[in-house]
């Protein structure tokens, strides 16, 4: 029964990625006005997840020097990956593609994040069904705003709405892969998940600092800047609230 509960929980968590469906019926003009604000929210959830969730969780299993090194490797790995994507876009003969590298980077980073969310859910259910349920609820609470932010980044990068929703959902399904994989190989990978959490944190920090923040700086109007800051802080606060809920529930 434990494996069935794990699969059901991760499928429910993956469904949170469909929160972007709320924007499918929105007209393009209104969506274009809203996107920069949603990107700000996304930046906050990325930073909140990295500094308040992923890194602290990694420190529960590995030393701080190891966690910081893994995060640094994640940061550098995404710098290299973005350079490769940009090089491919520059030299590709298929000039019809208008999707910015930011979209692909976010899909990869979010896929890895969801993979480790699945591992966390699997580990919790293996410990006890009650802990598994509270962990699943906490993951959903921080996934919904983050998935809305991820969907917004895909739209902002130039991806069409239905395609962005589909890709975001496929990225979310890596939670199922992570959960099932961990269920079978848990006895042999005692610390791998902790290194993975820190590595993913480095990726999120890179996306937020190298791609999201520079995009926000393109609008220097004071009123819009205040909105951007407020929504970024809101994104951080939402992640912080979800993490606090999980800690108290545990």
C-alpha cells in the first residue's frame, strides 16, 4: 500500500502544475500586462525555495561545506547550460523558434526540483503514512504559487499558452519518477537526495539572479518597481509559510 500512496500523492502534487490553466482564457493584452508581475512572483518563489527550503533540507543530511559546494556546482552547471542553449539558438538554422533560453532552463530546473519533491514525499511515506500526508500537503502549498510562476516564465520566454501548460505538467511528473525511484533504491543512496537538493538550489539561484532579475530591471518605472519588489517578497513569504507549516506538522 505504501507504494500506491506514494504514487497517488505525487500525481496529486503534479496536478498543481495545471494551475496555469487559470490564464488560458485570459486575453493576450491583459496577460501581457500581468506577466511581468507574475515573473516577479516567480523570482520570489525560486529564491524562497532555494534559501528557505532546499538548502536547509540538504543540511539535515550533509555538512554545510558539501551543501554549498553542491549549490555552487548547480549554479555553474546552469551557466554552462545556458551558454550552450544560447549558442544553439544563435547557430541553429531554425530561426522560427522564438523561445528564450530562460524557458528551457526553467523547465529543467523545475523538473529536477519536482524530482526531489517526489523523493521527499516517498521518504516521508516510508517513515509513516501520516508524515507522508503532511509532507504532501506542504509540497502542494508551495508548488501551486511556484508552478504559476513557472508557467508565467514559460509564457514570458515566448512559449504558446497550451504548450507551456503541457510542458509544465510534463516537468511536474518527474515527482513521480523521483518518488518511485527512491522507494526502490533508498537503501543504497543515503545522502544522494541531500546533494541533489543543494544542487537544485544552485540552479534556482542562477535562474533568479541571471535571468529573472535582469528581465525585471528592464522596467525602471518607480511604481512598477515597487510592485515587482512586493510580489517578489510575497513569493518568498508564501514559500516561508509552507516550510513553517511542514516543520510544525512534522
